[in-house]
């Protein structure tokens, strides 16, 4: 016989499931699609109305309402967005007037330039790092660094605008899939946010720290200007930047508020393959506290971003 005492359950009170508060019922379940009759809207409606399924619908609603109110939708992005082939999706959202500002880290700008000018990007780092060739593509460094140096002394343009204009001027063979060039042609701000020492063009002889720093600083101020208009609505999306853009966004938001813009009541969303500290705190939680809403979505960009874009367009056309 055990020496330990057990509680008796004989007098435990039970309740009816009919009166119990529950969160899930069959009306919320996914719907099975009929493949020969399915449309995009049918697929969207077939997603479960549970947890992230509902949150993604809510974010889409926030984006569509923001544009109806002429509030900004700012898309911040890391390099992976270009590397997994999503440039046409981003460009389409800009062309449709859904995305009103694109902010990218400088690695994304490198991939955009290489794709636009030479039709290839994303070198094999594991192979090229072995003998010091990693990041030493001459054309990439000369294109970007020389453009920044020239603009440093001759204009007040920022990093993104300078690269966009050079892609267009040199008639990049694949310019139609350049986010930089497309934004410039459409009159949508595109900014590049660099941290010196983090990118391949910083290790080449053409690198000029003063020019790089000044032009990315100009873009910081352009982003802060766009953030001011989030007051009373708007959406900020961060896709695949774990450190640079969450930090830049928090500082630009602080500048906008410090200069007198209230900047409250907007939504933010972070999309990435895993959850990181800075996007969660600096994009999802801190900026939206008290008056706003933050979302966090985990999944591969090459699936999540086309899904988001399709849902936005379906809702936008219906609204």
C-alpha cells in the first residue's frame, strides 16, 4: 500500500459542455475546396477562422482600410525577400498604390542591383569564403559605391533614389524586376538603410564611408518623414529584417514623435521564418502599445508574402 495520500475526486463539481465557453466550433473550420471550381477568393475563405488565420485576415483589413483613408503602408524588407524571388510581388503592390514606401537594408539593395543589371545574385558564400573571393564582385562594388560617392558631393538625394536612378540611366537589362527602379518610376519613396561593415560592397577599394553614411542618413530622415503620416492609421510591415530595420524603425518613430507628430493608432506586422527579439519588441509590441495593434507571422517568405499580397488584392478590389 502506498504511503502517500491521494485527493478524492468524488465531490468534484462538473458543468455542461453546452454552457461552457468554448473558442472553436465547426463553423470556424477550414473548408474543402473543389479544385475545378475554386477561385482565389474561395481559397481565402477556405482558411480556418482560427488563430493566425483570423489575424492574417485582420491585418489585410487594416491595410485596405488604411489605403482607403489615404494612410501609408510602409514595407520594410531584408535581403531574403529579393533572394527568394518576391520582387515582382512587391512591385505589384507598389504599382497598385497599396505600398506607399519601401525601406530595405543595404543587402537587399545589393541583390536588387545585381538582379537588375546582370540578371544574377546570391553568390555561393560557402565556396567563395574559403579563398577570400566572397563579396569581391567588382561590378557590384563599383556600381553602388561610385554612385554614392558621386551623389555625396553633387546632390541631396538619398541612397535608394541614387541607385534607382542609376539602374534606370544605365538601362538595366532586368530593370522591370528592380524594386528600386520601380519605386522611383512610380514616385514612391524607396530608402536603403546601411550599417557600415555589414555588406560586401564595404570591403572593396571603391568603398567611401563618408558617402555611404551620409546617403543612408538622408534615407533615415526620409523614412521618418513617411512615419509621421501614420498618425491615426496606417500599417508598417517588416519582412525578413531581424536587426537593422527594427532598430531603424524604432529610432525614426521616436524622431517623428519628438518633432510633434502623434503617430498613434497604426498597425504593425512582422513576417519571418523564426521569431526574433528585435522585430517582436521594436516592430510588433513597443510602437503599438496603448493605441494600435501588432501582428507576428512565422513562415517562409516565398509562401507567406504571395499569400498576403493575394489576400490584399482580393479584399482591395472588393472594398
